[in-house]
């Protein structure tokens, strides 16, 4: 009875539960297991090995939890092993980088890179960079995710190298709940399947596709019945002529048994933008709402 009354009281007060160490540990552990098992089931070995996370996933991993703002996950590679969770009252950017106070005081004066400017509602990737005084960076939104890939931060004699890491603004417990690592790991494999199919469609290697077209993916939504599909094909041809890579929901592999709405969310999340043909009635109105809700 006391536990029941306490839960009601928390609900009335609107208290939000945040991720704890054991939750993040479980998230990382399950994500890795599902990523490896699903990838090995559906992807050719050479494609699986080309995925950035794959060679790092069985090495050491650190999970960072800020009690003030944000969560981070860093892949250390084979120089260590196991999963370790650490906590701090500092914001995730300061906690993750571990810069001395003299560097943290540079804020606002020596900022050369601000992911928040372009990644407030999505994913930003800072990749293979070594630049003086790009510290600090700031996350402007709870919805933001920043990926750091082969990056070295340097300022005033201090240096911090990151092989691969993800920095999240969201530390709410529901964002890190038990079901989330399963769906997110499978989402990554679905995206790899889409990339593989798109490269075959263009008759180029997967590495060529990733270099030339990955950042130009455009999801095209609308009526997938014959008449509507003709319009979508014409739209796809037009944007392809502009250098983009159109993707249609009925072209996305069914290997993971995702429905059209799930496919729209996953592919939409990695698309440069989304085009919706509203010429006739179809499920695209639902997909439009999903795109809005998922930023």
C-alpha cells in the first residue's frame, strides 16, 4: 500500500525518473548482443566488418551519466574490455571530455565547433578531426545526439582523443528502458541493409555509396499504389538528377519484419530531408505525423 501511494504521489508531482547506472549498463549490454546477433544473421560478413561500431563493440565501453544533463557512451576498442559506468554532477560535455578547469573556462571565447547550431533536432557527426581549441561543444536540446568519430580535442596543452562515442542530451529513464536497445540495434542493421541495397541499385561498391551518397539520402513518401508510385518514381528521378539518393519505403528490405511506419521512422532519421507527395489519399499523413514526432 505504501509503495502504491508513493507511485501515485510521484505521478501527481510530475517527477521524471532519470537513467541510473544499472539501466545504462543493461542498455549497452543488450544493444551489443542484439547488434552482433542481428548483424550476423542478415548482413554479409564483409559488410558487417565495415560497420564502424562492429570492430569496437567487443572491446571496452564506458557509459557516462551526468546528474545535471546528458548521457554518453564511449567505445575504447581492444585496448580494454568490459563495460564501466561512471557518474558526475557536471554536464555531459564537461564530464565526458574531462578537461581541466582552465580549458572549461574557454567557453564562449575559443569555441570553434558548436554541434548545437546544426543538431538541435537530430544527429550530428564530428568525424576524423584534429583541431586546436574546438572545445567546448554544447548540446542545445534534449533531443540531440552527437557522434564523435576519430576526433582529438586540444586546447592550451590539454588533449583528449575519442575513437568513437555518442553523446545524448536525453537522460530520461524511458529513453534508456529495457526495450530500447533491442529496437535501436535492429534499426542500425536495417539502415545497413538499406545502404547495401542502394549501392547494388546504383551498381557501385558499398564503400563508394557511403562516400558519395550516404549523406544525400532522401526519403520519398506518398501513395504507393500504381498511379501514386509513378509520381513517386518521377520525384525520385528529379532529385536523383540533383545528386541526391532517393529511398522509397517499398524498396526497404523486409528482413527484419518492420512495417511501413517503422521503416519511415528509421530511414527518416538518417535522411537529409523527407519529400511527401500529397496528391492522393494514403498512409503518408500518418508517416508525416511520425516524422514530426520523431524530429
